[in-house]
C-alpha cells in the first residue's frame, strides 16, 4: 500500500539516511521524495510502499522512530508518484488554455482545499500556518489544508499565481475553449486510429491515467487500431476541421452473459468541461438502451472529479458506489428515447464533463 508522509527532520547530516535505514529494516520502500528546507529543520514529503496490513498508526510510529517530528500520514494513490515538476508543467498548460480555474489548479498542486470566505487569519488575528492567500487578477484565493505550508511551497504558489494573473484575460482566441456544439459524435471508423493517436499525444498524463489506469506515454498503432477496430464498440467526438480531429472517445465493453456494458471515456484536456463526455455517453447509452440494456457502468478512481462531473451531468438516474480508491457509477438508460426519435448527436447537448 502507498502512503504520503510529511515530517520534519533535524537539519544535520545523516538524518535522511537514518529514515532510509529504518524503512529498509522494516521492508518499507521509499518511492518518492521532496525536500523543503527551512530554518532549524527540513520538511520531507515521502511516498512509502509498505507491506500488507500496515495502517496509519504503524507508519507514523516508524517515521517517529526514524527521528521524524510533526508527522502527517495519509493513504496515497499511484498519482502521488507523478514527478512534482511534471505536475507544475501540467498546471501551466491548464492555465494557458484557460481550461481550469486558477483556484482549482493551486489547490490541486498543494493538496489543499479552496476556503471560500476565509481571509487567511487564525482566531488570534495572525496569519494561519495551515492557510495561504493569493491574489490572482484582483481575486483573493484562500487555500487551507491540515499541514502547514512550507516557504518553498509558498514561493511556488506565488509564482503560479503570478503566472495565472499574467494570463488572465489575455488568452488568444486560438487557445480559448471551444463549445461542445462544434463537435460531432459518431461511431468510430477504422481510419480514425491516426487522429486518435494525435489526440492521445495532446492529452495530459493525468487524463490518460484516469482512462487507462496506467501512465500510457504513447498510443502505438496496434492499440489505436484495436480501439477503433470493432464496429459499434467505439464512438468518437470529432471537430469539423480539415483534417478532422478526434477530441474525445468512448469505448463499450460487453463481457457477455447479459452483463451490464461498461463505458470508458477519454476527452482531450482542452475539450473537457464542455459537454463532450456527456454527449458521448448519452449517444452510446441510447444505442445500448435500444439493444435492451437497462443500465451502463462507468468506473474510475475516487479522485477523478471529471468522472463525477460527467455522471451528474447526464440527467439520468445514477447510483454511486465506493470501494477503496475506486468509484463505480451505475447509470439507468432504459428511459432514453430510441436513436430514431432524437435529433442528430452533433446538434447539441447538455453541459457537463
């Protein structure tokens, strides 16, 4: 199991080596490390892989025995292994495309929450160590979390806020988010595999990970052809450009024996939150309802906010179930009108993921 651990170590030679030795003696592997220097001590954030059966108390005890103070431990997903510079570069990309509000970008980078209506002070009127207030385009963004922000994190956050401030209102037309109505949703064709590869290359590592469950760096010809090679199993959202570009895809998996079909969606980052995912799912759901299916399933990680936004934007009955780090959405589609009774899917659709 993976754990994200933040602790303060003495600022002296060998302190980190002692922690590594203690972890090694207990069969615990250190998979990630960030160091935040400060006066009188060093804050370290490590990602630990422990044997089965370990809990928060066992991890906390290990770190304290290794000399750690102010220990904070929380379960982590594989996303915790993403390199910090990569996360910040992805954030810059999101800000440049104006696809995610600056407050959400900063909260994601710092593992914090947006504190609406809070001015950044504690009960005594002084600045709270577990809070951070930044100005972006005249808007005050307040962030809070359970562990204090280090000077290094404050400097990073200030730099990102200054960048977001510089970009606010200055995004050229070519990078502004297009409307979902400018795409067409249709069944995939075998020739779409090249455009699908181009879309995959434009997607962030996070979007790809949420779709495939692994950091798939490159979509090779064989996999791309397989994704679009089964008639009726894949739908794509395409632009009207020349050449036509794929900006979203949906794949239907039928496991036989009357099992509820499972849908998997990938939408290019620049087209997310514009209704593309919703339209893909509704188009596939109508076809499946016409085949006699009453429900469809979508699965994803519990931290996949795009999936939750998608299923709530469908306008259909949804039952959510959490199991560990996985969320399962069972969507009822039996009440949908047959395909022959609805407008072409390229004509519009409700807003959503």
